[in-house]
């Protein structure tokens, strides 16, 4: 749905170059900033595709119906792909990037971890450090307290399983 045309005399409090920017901002208010950013990133590709199809139509005899159909498929592809890539175009930082995403993750030790060792956390093998002076046995649930560089600092959540039952 398109926004209704704006009357500069009634909607804009000032005139001059900022008035036109305000008008553009008001007209694009119905478009999310993420969708607008996605659209702006797609424009060069659409331009090159249009140019290539024009050259193919003009010099190599590509039918205009086929050229327009191919361009329509390109636009349709971008429309279909948008929901899957929308988060990549947002400005907010993603908390799911980098080693910090491991903070609070829970894992189970597969072998004894002395001061340092290796542990599989969320499917990745990480170097881990236990609290100083402690050793964590196999089968113990641990939580990641913090990450320094590529080393995760862990703490035990429960006691090791007893060998005698």
C-alpha cells in the first residue's frame, strides 16, 4: 500500500533542502529500514542485469518477452530470499556472533579436565579452563562463565557421577 501524497504546505514545518529530505522520510515511513537497506543493496545487481538483458536483446536478438521474464524472475528471487536474509541487513548487533555466544552454555565433560582441557560445547571443540585448584571429572555438567580469547572459563554445575552404585 502506497503512502498518500504529501502536501508540503501542511505537513512540512520548514522549507529548503531539509524539507525535501523530510518529505522523502515521511513517504518512506511505511517501509522498514531493513527492507529499504536490502532494496538499496539489490539496485546495482538489478541495474547490471537490466543492462545485460538489454545488450542480449539488442545485439543477440533475445526476445523482449524472454528478457522481461528473466528480469522478473530476478526480482521474484530477491523477494523470496528477503525473509531469510533480513537479519543480516539489520543494524542491531546480533548476540549470536563470536565466542561471547557461549556464555551460559551448558555441556557435559567427556573426560577429566584439570586446570585446562578441551570440551565440546554446542558441537564445537573449545579449550576450557576450570577454576584454579580444581579438577572436573568426566560426566559432570558445566556452564561457561566467560570467554577470554578462544578459551572458555567453566564451572561445575553438579557433582561427578559416583563410580560405585
